[in-house]
C-alpha cells in the first residue's frame, strides 16, 4: 500500500453522508466526494506537512478531497507551470478551483501569468480559475503592489459578459476584492462597477450592481485600511 493509498483509506474512514449531501447541494460535483469538513482537511494537511511527491500522487486519485488535500500539501516552490496547467485541466467543480487558487496557485511565481492565460479558455472552470486567482491575490498577498491589480481590471471588464454561473460569480468576486484591497484601488474598482451597472448587457449589470452595492457601502469603505 502506497502512502497515497494510506491517506485515502484514512479519508474514507472520516466520510460523512450529511457532508456529502451538503457539498452536492452547493454544487460540488465531479469525481467522488467523501464528505469531510474544511477544518478536518486542514488538520490532516497540518499533520502531513508539505509533501510535494505525495500531493502529486493524491491528485491522480478519483476523490475530490484527495485533490483538495493535494492543494494544501503541495510545495509552492516545487510545483511547475506545466504541473499547474495539468491540474487546472482536471478541474471539475468550483470548490477545487477556489481551493487550488487560494491554497497554492496564488503563492507561486506563475500566478499573474496564469490569470492572463486561463481567462482565454472557453471552459467554465478554467476561466473561473483566472478570476478566482485574482480574488485570492487581492485577499492574501499583502506585499504585492496595488498597482499590479490595475492590470486585472480590463480583464474583468472584458469577460464580464460570461453569463455562466461559476464564471460571472468569480468575475464579481475578483472585482469586489480588488476594490476592498486598498483605498488606492477602491475608486478604480468602483468606477468599473458603475460602468458595468449601466450596461445594456444583463450579466454586466448583474456584476456591476452587486459590486457597486458593496463597494459604495460606507461600512465597506471604513474597513479598507490603506
């Protein structure tokens, strides 16, 4: 039995039917869902520690949680651009997209490159990756220069037409997170939100109005620190 097989066996022992149903209710489909809470997944990852070879093995398994665990224990300094592309092609639900972006992709030197690469894809989950990654960068990389995020706003405007559920929501998320990142970025994101909200395109309006509602809220503005 390989180390990956042992991990799978442990994950299966924690399977929870209610959590499987909850995951499916929220649209986590594709592969096999074991049903394990996010805190438990992070606890398991903490016990394993960073183990890049094991992460690569786990990704090859059929289970959603095995792949999510892989994103938590993969080494950001060892994963290659090609490997990221291979994993991204396997994405089959919004949760693994967001997990990979938040847990791993945003910390790699390829993050910006992948934003501009994946938005061009016609595949729903790959395009979502681009905008989920923007949101993750805005939330988590405090040392990244604010001006870098101005390069992402034209992409948000360009792809705000995509009415597919898991794309437009990610585009909206990216716009809102850029706007909440800093007082420098806020007016740029607010201006784009206003522009989209006045568009004749219904998806533009939906994204723009939702972002405008949050970014113009005094409570939101008060929480922006710099």
